[in-house]
C-alpha cells in the first residue's frame, strides 16, 4: 500500500471508530469530512481492510442510500446485518430503515 493511502486509511479509521453504537454513516460522509469528497470508494477499501482490526465498526458504514454494499466483505452471509440489528438498527432487503434518524454525519457531529 502506498504511504499516502496508509495515512488516509488511518484517518478513516480514526473517524469510523467514533461512530456511535446504533448509528450509521456513509463512505461519502467520511470522505467529505476528511476533505476528500471524491474518495468514497477509497473509504470503502479502508473499511474492507479493517476487518482484522478491533474497535473499527466497519458494519456501521453503508452507502449514501443506506444499502449494505460492503456486506460481502464480512465473514458469514449476513454478519453485517446481524451486527447492525444487534445494535437496534432495522435492516430490510439490505437497506437501513429510518436512515435519516440513524445517520451520523461526522462533518456535523465532529465540528
């Protein structure tokens, strides 16, 4: 991994670690907070690379529509959904319900 990517991934992990229990955010929201609004995909790569790390709640990061687009990167068929549901987040057809209420925007919350 390039050093600049590693630094970006570290910054992504710092933000992701702050997502509260029972809340979700998006790849794009993290990218925007980090001043790299066009790097949502890179945030996704960071989340995928974080599965062996403790204290990085990658399951709380979804796409902007609330879809569990990263679920195939979790062990087990529905692990991402199960982790969210264990936190009281309702998921139907791979989509977060009440996204507007559950959405955690680091740009606002960490201002």
